C-alpha cells in the first residue's frame, strides 16, 4: 500500500507563491526589503510545492515494513522489528484540532498529516496494523 500527497496541495502552494508576487507588485513599490521578503517567501513556497511534485508518495507499506520519506526527498526503509510504535497523535491548540500519524522508530519519529497521506491518519494506522500482523 502507499499513501501520497493530495494533488491539490502543490497547486495550492504554487498559487500562494504567485499571490505573494502579485502582492509585491501591488504594494512593494521600490522597497527592497519588501521585494526580498516576497522573493524569499515565493521561492520557499515554490520549492515546497516542487517537493510535493517530485516525491508525492510519502509512505509505503508491505508485510516487510514501511518506507518513509525523510528530509527533502530521501527514503528510509524500516522493518517492522525496527518500529516501536505507530499511533495517531491528536492535539488541540487554540481551538484547532490536528491529527498526525506518528511512526516511532526509536532513533527517529516520522510524522505525517492527512494532506501528506491523502487519507485520515486513523485509517492509515488501521491499514498498517493489518499489514504488521
């Protein structure tokens, strides 16, 4: 099984990058600080969207283990024996609720949100539990 980024996510990030440039054209004038910030934020959003296009699959799993994306585009395979815990981390901050899939491999913890997985973390945990047994 594999879980991938929703296609709308990189499109939204690219639209954000374009919006930052449009706002800079409209309001920055000749202010070099505003232009520098606009270029920095626009490039950051574009690189973030590029990662979603180049590495859309964030998590794959089979009976041997899981493969996760770490860093910008590096993949790491974890055997089931290396994984200590798989759970959904639920937090509420300032009235906003978030759920993340947490894969604890002892030396590293990998966190994935619903948009990165293209599915609810709770559903992914269920599938991973079925594959692990």
